[in-house]
């Protein structure tokens, strides 16, 4: 016990932050909703596109927001690091971020984990065990923590579910 008294005022949120997860079937305009952050008065939007579909959104050419197409799962952590930590990214003054979509990143990442398990065990249909899932959780945290916690910005993450 430290003997210090808890000061509630010191632990109040210091900035307004919006964290939204949007799940839905393909074609339900999740990406359009995420892109609408550009007009929400939250600051400049940085749109991480893991499904290579942002080219269909009006203004994705930088006119309304900055969209970055990330074809490989390994590109997302680097893109987030660039936007949040590197001087060039910080100079963009992003006030909000969209990850479109979680499934576009997580699906291939999960497939990599399964392939590694397949190679290790020789089982063509492996299941991830507790250690595998713990490693996967760490990898997911490396995406979510910087974006949703460290950035202190507004974030929308879309996710596709079966229709």
C-alpha cells in the first residue's frame, strides 16, 4: 500500500474519443460509413484499406481523406507506425482513423498462423492451441493498441460477417 489517495479528477478522459466497430454483411456500406468520418469535424481522416476497395469511395484520392491500400497483412503495422510515430505521418495531422476492414487483415493473418501450424505438425487441418492463440492475441494487440489507445484519436473499424 502506497498511502497515496486516489484523485478521480486526475483520471478523467482528457480528450473526446470515439471508438466504433461496424460489423455487417458485404455491401452494407460499412466502408462508406467509415469514410464519413471525413465530414464529422474530427480532423483529417487516415483510411487504412486492407481490402483494396477504397478507390470506389468518393474523395479517397486525398480530396476528402487519405486512403492507403495495404495488400499484405504485414503492411498494416508499418502503416500505423508511419501515421502515428514517424515525422512525415505526424505532419499529416490525422484526427481520426479507419481500419477497413478488420477481416481484411485478420483473415490472412489467421491463415498464416494456420499454415505455420500445418508446417510444424504435418496436420493438414490443424487447430490453434492456447500458445498459438496467445501469440495471435499479441499480434492483434500490436494493431489495436496503437490505433485505438495510443493514438488518442477517433477510430472506426469495420468487419465483414457472413451475410
